[in-house]
C-alpha cells in the first residue's frame, strides 16, 4: 500500500514527514547465520610473509612498462586475493584480534600499498602510462583484480578485526571472537541500511551453548532483572531452554547517521553478562537486526524491532522473536 493509503480514513492521523516520492514503510532488515568454525588462528609469521611477497610483487609492477605490466599485475592480484581470503576467514580474524601489533603492521603496510595502487590506477586512467592497444584490455582486467583485493585488505579486513577486538575487549576467550565477528558484520550492515530509516534500531544476539549457569545465585539475580522486562527494551533478556537471547535497542527522533550503531556497539561491548554467555568454548550465536523509519506507532524502545512473543502478564508457548517491514 502506498504512503497516502496507509493513513486514509484514520481520524486525526498525520503521517510523519518523509522525503518526497517515498512510499510505504522504509526499514532495513539483517540476519547473520554462520556455522561454528573451530579452525585455529592463522600463523602471524605466515601472514607477514605473504604480505612481503605481495609488496615484492607490486615492486615488479612498478619496474615494468607497457605490455609487460600484465604478468606482474596478475601475480600481485593472485597474492592479494590469497591474503584477502585468509584475513577474511575466521582463522585470519582470530589472528588479527589476538595480536594488536600484527594489526598495526599489516594496516600500515596495506594502506601504503593501496595508495600506490590507486596512484598507478589514476595514471592509467589519465593515459600517463603508455599501453599498447592490444594489451589494454588484459592489463585493465588484471588491474581490477589488484584494486579490488587490496582495497578490501586496507579498508575492510584490518578495520573489521579492530572493531571486533574493541567489542571483545582485552580478556576475550572461548567463542567471543567468533560471536563478535558476527555482531560486527551485523552492525556494519545496519550502518549501510540506515538510509532506509534511522529513528530506531535494534540488534538481537541469540547465544546457544552459552557459558551461563542460570542457577548460580549471582547469575540468577542478574538474569531476573532483565528477563522481567515485558517491553523487550534495550538490555532485555529471554531464556529459552539452552538458549539465551540478548536485545539492544536505541530510539531517537533526532540524530545523525551512525549514532544508532555507535550506541548499540557501546551497549554490546559493555555487557559483561553477554561476554560471559559467549565465553563458553561451545557457544554459537545468531544475530538479527533492524533499522526503522516508523510509520505506525511512537518512536520508542518497546516499539523498535526486534520484537518478541511475550505478552503482558506472561504468555504460554515457545519464544518467538522477529523483525518485520510494515
């Protein structure tokens, strides 16, 4: 149903202000489902060796001219693709999160490499580098492979690991790195989806195989404070069998792009009960997220998604949580 029709005949209803031409409900929905990954961390020395080979490959590119650029570009692209694959996997993330010095070293070197690649690419586009017409297409293709992978390495892989390390904290253990990697993917996706609506946002983290003992007095007391929140506001918890669900929300009529995810990130990073739940070696998480532009209902944490099946006064039946558009 279009925007005007949604409000037709509703006494006294005034639709919220929208950009001209927008219709319906604008929301962004994300979910992160991953298989458990028990592979050990990458060897830092192996990653540094591969980075050195990548830098050497780029030196060969800079020493080449004309049609001879093709082979070293393809070599460099292959090395960059391999490093990108390894740093983009769980073993690579584990290695980067565990070693701040490795993150700093690789981050500095890969950023420098990206600047050099970008400089050559601009020179090629401007025609400052003479390329025979017959070799132009193959050199452009090889250059695209180099650019895509090195940009991802410099601007995504190391930065993602840095964000995961911030979420995990200095005492990360068990399944926290793997779990927070999924959380980081979700938060990054919400950042991109805020253009579809940002008056409220929420993240739900479902932890199975958690490390909590609900019968332990200190845990039971803290769970009780958060399980009884019928409005499913930020910080609420649901316990269903061997699964514990954490929800974090933010709702604000006025703000800037990025504010919501920054708030969610801060809440998640500071929740030591969540950290304890993820600390078990068997813990595994799934993430559900939502960013919203409210067309019905007030802008508030209880009205923000994710939502759950708990009714006022309690409900009978299995726990159901969801995000939806409309």
